[in-house]
C-alpha cells in the first residue's frame, strides 16, 4: 500500500478531503476560515433551503431517522411511494423507482436488465458509475468517442454482422450533461440512432435534472424526449435538488425488473423516509421558485462573458459546470491551492477522472452565488492567469 500511495503523491494525483464545518452554500467554513465555494453541485441552493430543512425535520418526527430495512423487507414507506409517483407524473413516465444513490442506480439498472449476450455502448466520457455498471453486467461492452454519433454507428454496424438473435438486447447509454465538461449529449440524434438499431437509450441526467428545461425537468424536457424515445431516464437528488438519492423512470416492465432483479436495489437499506419528503419539497420548489434557475443562468452567463474578456480558456459549456483547462496535474493542483489561499474553492480535476494532460479547474455555479462572489472568483483567476498560459497557445 505504502508504495502505491507514494507513487500517487509523486504523480501529483494524491487526493485530500477538505473538512467542512458549515452547511452547503455559496460560503462555507473550513477550520474557522470562510471560503466561497465554486465546487459543489448544489446548483439551485436548495441543500440548505429553510423549507427543505423544515420538511426533513417534520417528517423525521413522524418517521424517525432510519428506514430500518431494505425495500423488499419492511423499509419501503408511503413516503417513498409518494415521491416515486410524483416523479413518474412530472417526467411523464409510467413509473419511477428511488435508489439509495446515483452510483447504485446506474449499477443497478444496467445489471438488472442487461447481461451476457447483450451489447452495451457507452460514451467514452460517461460517469464512472455507468462504466462500472456496463462492466459488471457481463454484457459485451464498448465505448464510443465522446458525443460522436458516426463513431457510435460504426460500432453498432460492426456488431450487427454475424450475431443476431431475437433475445439479444442493445443498450446505448450516456450522461445527459457531462460531469467534467458540462456539455450536453446530442440526445435527439442518439434517440433516433437507438430507434433505427432497435437499441434502448439510457440517459444519466444527474447534472441536468433541476437545471435544464422550462420546468427544470432536465435534458428530457429540454429536448422533448418521451418514454418511447428515452426508455431509461435516471437522475439524482444530491445535486440540483439538494438532498440525496436517485431515481430511475420508465415503463412498468423496467421498474418491475429492477424490483425483481437489481442487486443494488434489493440488498441495501431503503433511504430514510424523511429524505423522500424533503426531496418532494425540493421538487415543489423547482416550480415555485423558478427564479432560481433564472439567477443560475445569469451567473453562468456573467462568468462566461467576464472570463472571455480575461482570455481564460473557457469551454463551450452553457451549463453550471464550467471547466478551465490547465493541462498538467501538477499545475492544476498548484493553481487550486493558490485560489484556496485566496479564499476560493474550485475543483482540481485530474486523471483518472479526466484523460491524461487534460487536468482542469472545474468551476460550478449556483443560484446561491451573489455578484460579489463571482467578482472575487474572477479577480483570483486574473491574478493567477499565468497558470493558463499553456492552454492559451
Ligand atoms: C454524481 C453523479 C452520479 C452519482 O450520483 P450519487 O447520487 O452521488 O451517487 C452518477 N452520475 C453522474 C453523471 C453524476 O454526476
């Protein structure tokens, strides 16, 4: 162990945890020092919203803290049912099911439905949990180039030759919004490619749900994809909704298959019922406080226009995830440390999370950020501009 740990340090890939001693928000505390946080996924500022907190408290008074068992034993409550029904209605799907986390949902749905003899095609930059789900399913598993429909098609065509029987299933799976780049997958094209190839499309909308679309219902709403076009819709509660957990929505057969066959669903304790009520409160706030999405969009646009003036290496992302490419792991660690010393927290993302030589700052925006927070961030980035030199050239 020691040798591997030492190597990781030498490669500037060592990870450290910051210990936060305040609630999630635009400003957080570490060791009695205040920081502006541009690294959380609390896009709408709901993680510490008074109504969500109050709902959690009230519901805990009724249900207690723990659910006490897994869903198939005695952990499944009417609070879980209410949330599932509400999500099905909101997303226009037949049914929805709640998982303990997004990671579990992705492993659980893929391996419950797909297995030996099936084919799975994944975007190269998919979230680790989707890749792991594909691997443990036992299906034949291939990755296509990022957002590259023609590369996906050539993978599909190659695998058509020879092996085709009626029970063989094909899954195409992608992030809706890519977690390290913030770009949106070409879901319309993926849906029509899936249809032409009798494949099933699955989208992980962890970063789109709550943020994108007229009502904040994510990529499926933004691009108007119904259940037939997008049969497996997955999203999480731990990001824009500010709570914890995840859901999968789709046909009755899909949800029943999960209940019957998904090991990641069956063999784990159900989430606390109070958390289900808190999540329903967040869903209600998506509608009632839609100005949060307006503020978030404003914050993103303001940052982008100012960063452009500073010639910072912006990507094309229009979502709250704004990466700034640095390149080397060593430099990105140094840069993040400089910003931290100045009181600004941003993600320093290095391999293996992203490809080699593409280490970057991952700056995330929230409706909770005020103008002065963004100004402070821009000022820090301006002072550290020399770190971006390489990416400029
Ligand atoms: C965060 C994330 C997950 C995991 O969700 P958790 O609820 O945190 O386990 C899955 N997929 C994507 C794209 C994510 O960003």
